[in-house]
C-alpha cells in the first residue's frame, strides 16, 4: 500500500503546484507509481503545469459523485513516464462540491493502487485545505523565505498538528543564496528555527521554472536545471529518509563562481 | 569564514541594509501573538491554571484580573495584572519553611521584594502581582518613573 502526501502552504503563489508536479515526475522517474491529485477545485492548474490540459474528460468531482464507473476512468496517463497519472480538479465546480469524508474515502482507495498519491492543496485554510489534508498520511509545507509566506506556513503547521497530521516537513522554495548572504533575505537557518519543523529540501530561485511551466514540462526532467536538481534531492529524501540531509544544491551563477574564488576559509563557521 | 566577497561588496556595492534580521525579529514577535490568539483555549486554560496556582498562596480578585500578551519594544511579554485581596497566613508560613533560601544565597529574594513595593506604591488601590521578565520589569519601572517624576 502506498501513501498519501499533501503539498500545502497557506499562502498562494509560493510554488505548491510546481512542487507537486516536480516531486511527482521525480518519483515516477525513480520507478515509483505516482498519482497526482489536483485538490484546487475551481482553480485547477496542475494539469497545465504538467502539460496534460488537453486530455481531461472526467475530474475529481465526477469520481466523488460517481459519474464515472471507477476512479481509473478519470485518470490521465502521462505518456512521458512509466507510471504517472493525474486526477484533475473540476474547473466549473465549487470547493464544497467535495467533503473531507469523501476525500478520506477516496484517498484510502487511491493508495491501494499507487506507491505515492500527491495532493496539490489549494491556498488558504478553509474547505479546500481541509479536503486536501483529510486523507493525507504525510504533509509537505512549501514556503518562501519571506515574512508573509512563513507566517502562513506557521498557521498551516498548527492546523496540521491539530488534525494530527504529525511531523509535516518543510520545503523552502525560491531561495536566493546570494541575497541571504548579503543579509537581505532570511537564511535557511532562520526559517528552520522560526517554523521548527524538519527541513525536507531547499529549492533555489531558478528562471528555468518559468520556462518549464511554459512548456508544461517539470524542471526535474531537465538534468541541467538547478531547481530540478533540488527536486531530485527531495525525491531521494521522500523515498529514503536516511539519504543525506537537505542542503543547498551547488550554485553555478557567475557571481557564485567569482565569490568561490574570493572566499578563503580561516575559521570553521560556514554559511549554513 | 572570512568572506572577501561580502567585504568588497560592502565597500563597492554601496551600503545595502540588513533586512534579514528585521524580518526574523518581526516574524518571531508576530508568531507569538498569532499562536496565542489562534488557539482560543490556550489563554483561557493558562488563565485558569494560573488562578489555581496563585490561589494556593493568596486570595485574588479573579474578576478584575487582567492577562494578555503585550508588546514591549523588542519583545513579547505575558503581562498579568492580578489584584491580591489577602495572603493566606498558613501558606505564607509554609512557604517560609519550604522556600527558605539556603545560607549560601541569602539575598535571593531581595529584588522581588522591591518590585512588589514598587507595584504597590504605583497602584495604591490594589496590590499587584506581575508576571514578567526582570528585564521588562526594569524597563517598565524606568518608564513609570519617567511618567511620574
């Protein structure tokens, strides 16, 4: 039996959908069977980021309302991967078309069929969020090193704990190492200390993420992408908790190369 | 790690503000009040337990008692204003026996005594017990003196 992982954040626009797409694609590349569930009813986007928007027939609400025979009928198979499917959200319905109990029952059924069921949660803490977390075994909280995203993430962690979804893990997205170094952005250590949950990974700011979603092709498929490399590390950690702890993927901007030349180590205190 | 790069950056790159620590400190403060206000039962049960503990030692006026998080410059404080009606004689005697300072540290209780005296003199209508860090108490004292010279 597989497990259900919800990807959530509280604040919108921090990269939940991108994270879900990349973790799903990364897990599928690693040979796991994966189902991506778009939990954002009314504002679906995971299909677009995955490049599967033209093949939707049935959706999550149809499955819950038994408009299709089995859930399998609503799944879109991603042909680029051995075993990756998407269950899209309904676009023309409201978030309360589905109840947390229905989601719980659906997730129990889905995890019988897949190694990983990843649920892309909508922003906010209302009905859509409660639906998305209802059937989840684990939670990943995505945040940016920015005050409002972290405040919302803290709220989400509190709500997850209240629902006994214990040990949510943190992904810090859009991290800019050089800004943090100049004291213009919260450091990884700051975010870890403030939120006090286990760090699953750090995804650097990468312009390639935009071109990846332009094309509908997750960055994790691109061996040269820095963000893609970060997602591959997170995937490794999701599969095997004993893999090396989260660190910053090697940077390769000319600024960083230049600063490596100018940086000499005279003490033991590292950047992080 | 001595970082030549940030050194050059500071000299040639203009003096850009360190906004990281501002972000960190503001977040820490706001999360204290967020967490306390989001959990509706947290302050309520803290209040009830405080009343229970204090009532073992003194009779307090729970109806006019005030308690809450307050922001003082760079820190959050749990500030409680608890009017004391009387101190149980028996518990005072017991406390004197069990909490008698060891001979090595005879002056331990002294600062608290002065704090109580200060609170009483500032608010003659009720003896007041304050729960706050010594640093904040000191700050409050200096402010109060400023206000009432």
